[in-house]
C-alpha cells in the first residue's frame, strides 16, 4: 500500500501530538530534538495543471523491487516544535541526567 507523503507527515504529526499529550503530568519526559526519516518515494506528475507533482511513499514489501526503477530515496530531517516554537516533550526531559553519567 502506497501513501501520499503529505498523509505520512500528517500521521507523524498526529502521533507526536498524542505522545506529547499523553506525557502531560508524567515524571519522565523526553525531548524530541529531531526526527530523521528515510523514505522510498515514487514521483508522479499529473497532466492536470492543478495536481502538479505528487510524492507517494512506497511500502517496503514484495512490490518494492518491481518499482525500483521509478522510486527515489529521500531523507528528511525534521525539527519537532510546538506551534509556539518550543521543543516537543513526550514524557521529564532527562538529558541532564544522561549527560551526567
């Protein structure tokens, strides 16, 4: 099953928001500094002027080899921030404890 890149990013955003919300009031929280994704995508250009170019994330299954000539690997590095610009916390930031050890 292939999924549009925009849908994948919307799902990732939703999961991060759920993790942040679930972490409220927890003793241990984790700060997300960056999210690195490496994806196999298929690029499709539509004849319809309004559609433009679309990126489809290709599932890594039996059909991946057959599509290899039409797929590209892209790497995305995302900086996870809230709408106020603060880093996303998903549970207390323990980075001070980790660096002290």
